[in-house]
C-alpha cells in the first residue's frame, strides 16, 4: 500500500545573516553599510534536514533551545522559505507557532477571533459558526468584550489555542503552546489534539516536556545544532534523548 505523505521535507537548510557588531542608531548602521564596514556572519539554523510525515501521524520535535525546532516548523508552515531544499505540504495548516502573533492588543477578544479567522483564511460566517465553541474552550465567557492587552499570558494562550483548533485542519502545528496555562488546561488541550488526531488531522508538536510528547505523538524527530540527529518511534527516540541530557 502506497504511503500518503502529507509533509515532505527534502534536504532543508536555513541560513541567517547576522551582524557581529552593535550600532547606536539606524543611521550609523546605514552609513557603515554603504561604506561596507558591516561585518556579517552566516548562521545555519538548519542543515540538510530530510524526513516525511504520513497523513494522520503525530510527530514530535525535541531539542535544546536554539536547536532549530521552531525554524523548521516555520518552514513547514510557509512562514520562512528555506535557503536550500524544499518542503512539500498537502492540505490546510492551522499554525499555533507564536501565541497571539496575529492578535491586535487594542481589540477585544471577540474582535480578535474574527481578525485571526481572516488571517487563517476563514470567512466571518465560518468563525461565527465556531464562536461559541471558542468561548467555551478558552473559558473566557466573561472577558469577550475586554481588550486583550489586559489579558494574562495564560488567557491569551487559551484564546489562541481555541481559535487555532476549530474545525478539523489537515495539519495542526503546535510550538510550545502547552507550556502556558495551568495543568488542567494543558490536559484539556491534549484531549483536543488527540480528538483531532483521531479524526485524521496530522500533528506537528514541539514541547520541552517529554511526558507531553509521549502522550501526544507517535513519532519523534530529535534536532541538535540544526541537524536531524534521530527520527523514529517516540518511545525509542525519547529514551535515548533523555539519557543524552
């Protein structure tokens, strides 16, 4: 039986150009740039990474801070274009990468629901259909007319997660979203992810908690210094990863 590949990462490398100097103003940077006096260093955040994810799989990504996990997710989500290699994705993506990245802090929670929906490509009618579900899931019924600049980080996380997980997308990308909020809400999020997975959604999941990763994921990719160190069954890879650190 032929595999149904939904994410195909082929030899992906990502280079960032970093200035090694500090500047007191934009004017100083501009002048030195014109005079070619700015020293630029290359930083490879990802180095020749390849793997495939089958439809319905749940893949975890682990690695220390700065290993390249978030950069890899952003290339899969289409936020970043790789310097080398390619990423092929089939289907719709619900990215939960930077909590509240699409929020306007001066708008109310209700206004931000529709704003985020528009950013994700959903119609106003579609968002209205799921509006009550978002309120109930995020547990913010008494705060929907409050500007979200007054929200705590946990409240923002609940609202963002509630919006990102409406419907049944083909792919759900979750980057450290469950590290915010109390234990009870984290369990609630895990249950929703499991329900989406049972209905066919492919999950890409980043967390520093191996316990969470084992609950949510079937497979695991270990990223170290921008390279794919290990890819395979979540139990096997997580055990080796845990022993290494």
